[in-house]
C-alpha cells in the first residue's frame, strides 16, 4: 500500500515538473537591447501560458488565456533573426504611437519620463553601453527604466502609426541599441510566446547592484 502511494506521489511529481517546465521557461540575456532592465547574462523567466495555453512543448494553441498589454515584457519569435527574443510592448491593436526625440506618445498622450541619478549605474559594466540618459517611463501597469543618448539613434523619432488588428509595436529598453518595431515593423499575436514574470529589475533596485 505504501509502495503504491509512493509511486503515485512520484508520478504526480513528475507530471507537475513536466507541465511546469512546459509553461515556465528560463532564458539568458545575450544582448544589451533591454538594458538596463536586463543586463547581459541575466536569467529571466517567462510564463508561456500568460496569453495562450498550448499543448506542452508544441505550438498548437488550445485556448487563449489573456491578451498582451502595454508595458508587458514579452518573449516572442523574431522572424528576421529566426530566434526567440525579448522586448517590451508599447502599442496594442488600435493604438496610435509616435516618437519625438525619444519621447513616446500613445494615442496622443505623452509617456512621461523621469531621470534617474547616473550614480545608481556606476556598477553596470561598460559592455552594456548605457546611454547618456537613464529615465523611467510608466506605461499601462508597468513602470520601467530605459536608456538613450539624445539624437544618437537614427530612429529617435518616427511619425505616428496605428497598430493594425492582431499586431503589436515593440521597443527595447535600450533605445539606441535595439532591433525592434522601428526596424522590423509590427509583430503578430502569433509571434508572442509568453510574458516575463521574473528577472526584470525595478527602478529602485539599481542601488543594490
């Protein structure tokens, strides 16, 4: 009886581990496009059931579980590079977005920036290439940190565009060093695989670096 119960417990444990590993994925950050939110070498975790419930280890969607929101950090399939990548959703379907000298406007409303003291980033290694400015933005349910050098990026400004149905506008938090929607255009809902749930730093956490 005890052996049978132990086998059932082991079997249940194995099932939980298999299912959990299918829907909670770990990724290592290889590039600085999301600095200073993620630094090179950081390990982040993604909830792969945040928006869609898929068959374990397959891409077939069983049911939608949620919708991506402005400010979400997502894991998505980057078609031009043929890799899994990480960026932040800036505009969801129907949103109007433009940028003027690194200042975002969503549906005509400016996304306010607040500077952060550079001294908080003294320990950030130079290979992350932080810009001259580090500021916070607040978009949707997310407050986060971005970096840029004024007028450095060739796409520090762009005219207003509207996200079509099923399409999303994404940006990297390192606005000078990110191959995002300013270069590749909108991404589709199908490209989005999950939402980052652990690993991102908050604006107040840099003092602990």
